[in-house]
């Protein structure tokens, strides 16, 4: 009997100790939960709720921004049958393609240059990061006047100095997306460059010392040491850049208003036009849902790659 009572007492003490540990853990984490509540509320109100509501309301006829009768997939059918839809998809893919051709390599090159520099390294970091500090809309307006097709455009002034005539720049339907991507790359490459630079700083210095002893120059050190160590980060950045550029909106909105002749309009810009210009909120939500599904597929692929990269480190 004493053994039975002793075991019962031990069980009660163990249970009480477990409850005490749980209470102390909850108490210690309470401050963290309090600080998380505002962020969770903002994400819920600004991201989760609008996304879910937009997906649901895309199946309704919209009267302004209020649902007015279930219509099934009619909004989706009208969006896809829109004569502009193939052009918008082609333009969006062109944005992604040009961004990979022009915007993917410069951050890597500058990160390697920064890693190899001996003098003026801190100053180079500051100068290279300045475009990221300029407010987005202000930078786009500045670039618009740099690209301005008249005599007062900065690039045309430079052409005059070289004895050349004016160029239309953003009014050129064939290359307007290219010039927008050049400006987008200039504004956004600094943060990506620092990410690559951090990856390079994480490479053990012994590997570089061995390569230098064996007579490897800058390019051979990059090819045989830096590139294999950065491959995981480069792959993740590739997918992340595709997701980001696929949603391009601000640049064509501010710099070209989708012109000339819809040559720079994207899926994101068309969503804005549906929702705030033509008053077709249902179409905007349907197009937003289509884009959301495509981006979710890319995001799942991104997380899959991220897990593979993280596992490969250990």
C-alpha cells in the first residue's frame, strides 16, 4: 500500500511540476506573444482577409465593391477572353525574361567585386546601396525624366553631346519593357547584392587561401570556390526574383501608364486598371486570383528549394 501511495504522490508531484514548467514557459513567452499580436492583425487585415475575400467575391457579380449575385466563373471567362489578356501575359513573361537576362547577374558581379576589394570597401557599400534608400515613386519619376524622349531628357542630352539624334526610349514599343527592367534593376539590385556578399563572407577563408596557394586568380577562385558555395542562394534568389517581377505594377503605372499602346502593361497593371479605372472589380478579383494561384505554385517551389538548400548545409 505504501508503495502504491508513494507512486501516486510521485505522479501528482510530476504532474504539478509539468504544469509549473508549462506555466513558466507561457509566462516567459507572453511578452513575445504581445509584440506579435499587432503584426498578426496587420497581416490578417492587409493580406489574408483581402486575399480570401477577393477569391470568394471573384465568383460574384460586383456592384461597386459589393457582391451582387453569384455568377460562377463568368468573371474568369471574361478576363481570359479579353483581347488584351494574351498581350498582358506576354508582357509579364517579357518582364521576367528581361529581368533574368539583365537583373540577375549584376548583383552577383558586384558582390564578388566587393568581396575582392581591399580599399574603399565601406564607401562602395554605401554608394551601391543608395538606390535602395530613394523612395520608389520618387526614383521612378526621376528615371522617367532621365528617359524623357524630348530634348530635355538626360539620356537624349548625352546623345546630343555625342552628335546623335533623340531616341524615343519609353515610347519605343519594342524596347520599353527593357528600359523599365534596367531601371528596376538599378533600384533593386543593392539588397540582393548584399545577400550575395553575406553568402561570400560565410565561405571559410581557408578555401580561398588554398586556391591562392595553388595559383588561382580571381576568376578561377570565383568559379571553383565562390560559385559552388553560392549556388543555393543563387537558386533561391532566382525563384524569388521571378515571383517579384511577375507582380510588376509600380514601374509601368508611374513611368508609362501601360503604354505605348499597352506595350508595357502587365497583369498587375491590368488588375489596377480593372479595379480603379474601368470599375470592373469582379474582373480585378478574378485576375488577382489567377495571379495568386500562379504565384502560390512558384512560392511552393521556392520553399521546396529552400528546404533542399538548408538540408544540404548539414
